[in-house]
C-alpha cells in the first residue's frame, strides 16, 4: 500500500536534559520537553554520584515524518547514565522521512553513558539516526547502538526502505570519530561480506576519553558471542575504543555489550558495570 498523505500529523518532539555536580551527587537540574519525549525521575541505583535516567517515547514507535531531538548536557564532573525502557521501532513509511538526533555535550571531567536498547527498523522505513558527542577536557563517553534490520521473528527482512546513520565524536574540538552509512533495504550491502554479510542485527560500542590499557584490551578481545555463528571484534585508536557485533539476536548482542562494559567501565570511569534494572523487565 502506498500512502501519499499522513493519516495524522507527525510528531515533532524534543527533550533537553541537564546534569550538574552538587557536592558528591549528580543532580538532574534541567528537564525541558516538547511532544512525546519524557524523563520521569532521576534514579540512583549506584549511589548519589551517578544519576540514571530513562528516556521515554510514549508512542513506542517512530512513524514517517516524525522528528525526535534529544539533547543532553553534563556539567563539569557530573556522571549520567541514560537508557530506554524497551526497543525503539521505526515503522514503514509511505515516503515521509523520520529522524532522531541525539546531541551529547560532556563537560570537563564529566561522564555520559548513552545506552539505549535496540532499534528495530521495519521494512519500508525511511529513517535517519544522527548522534553527535562533544567532549571537553577529561570528559568520558560510552555508548552502544544496536540495530535490528526487519522483524526476524515475524519472518520480515529489510527488503525495502532506507536507513541513514551518522556518528561524530569530538574531544576538545578535535574529531576522534566520524562514521557515515546508508543502508538501502534489499541492496547488495545486506548480504555482502564487506557489509552486513546476511546478518540482521548490528551493534556498535564506542568508548572515548581514555586510553585503553593493554590488559583491558586483552580482556575485551577474550569476550565471545553466546550466539552461534555471530561475529564480533574490537579495536582501539587514541582515546577511542570500538566494538562491532554481527548476528541475528538483539539479546545476544546485549549480552556481548554488557560483558565488554564490565571490562571497560572500571578503566574508563573507575566503577564496576551495573546494568539498569529496566533491561530485565
């Protein structure tokens, strides 16, 4: 079915969050929203030093024409961990473009961990995902992006539509990482050995702001996928860690990320990895 006119007006939603250090605690000091993006409350499962927040998108899916804009700022020495309550869904579009922009600004000596759950891109979606991270002196960032191409459990593949991806990380104004991707549904890239190699789940882990010690890198390289046939690997650049996963299971990709995170987090932020409780619901 071709849809030329939207049945209802698309969502134009934005969320601005600000975190600040107050003594030994990180406080959520700013929470502005427009449209269906929310954070209900600050959570402290690790104690007052680390503020956890769950970014909610009540419609639960992104339809053609929807535009989401998420901006997060952590002031000097603050530490914020953000996740989502479940998988994001990018629905089939009749032609209108949908997008999500995430902009993280991390102040001097601050830490932001951006750990959303997976994004499911339906066949026929027209989607753009852009993430920009700005790190000031001594700032640290850890992030994960897991994408499911089609709904494998329903027998759906990404045989139509287009997904555009863009990620930039800058430290003190210098570009550490720039990645661009365009994935057309049903294209040769889906099965190419230099593309997705026939896999339906792709996950990328990025950690910036600290040099990765050799023993930490060895521990990360020892982490294996629990999913038979999946592929994974890690590498390091100056002040940057990169991990990649290809498989068919979003749950297995998350298990792989958590195992990497348990190796990385003590080195990057000096704390053990404690998975948000929402991941278990």
